């Protein structure tokens, strides 16, 4: 036989009448909710489960409110717990915030639980995931896919190239008075093997996109003018020096009177400056190895992939037609080329070379 638990006295401070009076005047809100629960408890007609159901709170929450009322009366019951709750104390310290901001800026974390563990281990702060998301929101942080960086990349060489491009341009010894056009160039592989990217969608259902595995490819050469806003493109069956030579000639013909300086990476099939197969009015400057971030033309391909993702194409020709439509719009609107280059170190160096 189970003996019933003795009910503890609730009205320790003899405030039953005061609770009833305050409840009548209290507007809707969290204080009225607590007063109502305590009044039901003082009446003694309902148990905890029934009071919890009537108020719409958990049994444990009702028990907590009763304990507060027993310990400190109505003043304790109606105390605003948020007044002294400033969140995790340590996070507000400037040195902790500085460390947190720096780690997020490095792109070190991928999930909120990772951040929680780091914050607890390194800063001694226990924070809920909602708090973590709040901190990230205040920083303006967002999820972005990192650009891969080759382990053999030389960061010092990449920085030196940005500082010395002006000297490289003048070392070409182009005749004074002759117009110079500087381009950034790269190539892209596209194919029938479909790929997916994130999309905006309402509701909770995960979006669905058609997909196929079909290994047939084509290639696209692309170059964008750094300061003149022009662009040149060439489709090819493969990437080799024969097709690339045709592409160099195409760029040279775009303005025969000018010298065209092409900034490109050092891929094996790329011609080097001085190669006899280069047109007379085409010169080459090589980027440092493993430094694609120095070439704004790389961003072209990402924009094109946004236009062809989440779709299935039956033939390379169909896909090429879609890409051609996108390229035609890009070629016709010089502002898009200027936006691709941006107000960058590259534009500064090229513009400086024109007045030196």
C-alpha cells in the first residue's frame, strides 16, 4: 500500500487574499499566469497535474512556481527573472567576444554544436544553440562553401604577385603609345552529368531536382577585360594547345591595333609569353601556382553553374545552347564584366600601369 505524500503548506506568508486581489487587476501575461496557478493551488481542489493542464504549463513548472511562493511569497513569485539574466556572462567580456569573432571569421565551424563545444572548452561558457545562432546573427555570419586551397600553394608568392603585377606589366616593354588591353582568362568543363545546388523554397518538404549520370563533356574558354569590360568566349571539344592558339588569335583580332596581355594560370597546355605560336599582339603573364583566387574569371563558371544546375540536358548541343544564351547576355552588358572584376587590387594595378 502506497502512503500519500503529505502536501506542504503553500501560503507560508499568509498572502492568499493578496493573490486574489492582484489576480483581478493583473492584465494578461506571465504574471497573471503565475498568480492563477498559485490561486488554484491555494484553493486546494486540484492536484498539480490538473493545475498544469488548466494553466497550460508543465507539472514541473507549476511546482517551481509553488516553491518560489513558499520561499518568498508573492514578491518572489512575480520577480522578473530576466532582469538579472544577461546571457552567458563570459561572452560579454571583450576578450571573449574578440576570440569568438575571430574564429568565426576563419570559417572554422560548420555546425552550432561544434561552436558550443569550442565555447565551453575555450571560453568556459555553456550556451544553448539558440544563443549560438543569436551570436552568429549579430555578426552577420552565413553558411558559405569554402574555396579549396591546394596544400602546395605559396601564400607569400600570391601576395607578392598582387604587389608586383604593375612591374610585370611594364617588364613586357610594350611600345609607348600603343593601346594595351589586359584580360583574365580561364577555361571550364561542362557536361551532361547533372549537379544540384541550393534553392529557396517554402514549407518543410525538401525540394527535388532531376538528376542523371551521363559522362559526356564540352569545354569553354573565357576571358574578361580588366578595365575595358569586354569578354571573349570559345567552345571546344577539348583543352589543348591547338584550340588555345585559336582562342588567343580570337582575342588578338578583337582589337588588332592593341596589345592584349592575358593573365592566366600555368596549366601545361597554356602557352608561355614569347611562344612563336602566339599572335604578335598577344602577351602572357602567369599567375602563381595553385592560386585560383587571384583570377576573377574563375567566378564566371560559378555564375554559369547557377544557370544550369538542377536540370537534365539530353545532348551537349542543348546544354551549349543554354550556356550561349547566358554568355550573350554577359557579353552584351559590360557592367556584369566590371562587377566580376570589382574594385580589386587587379584593377588598381592595371589602372596604375596606364599612367606610369
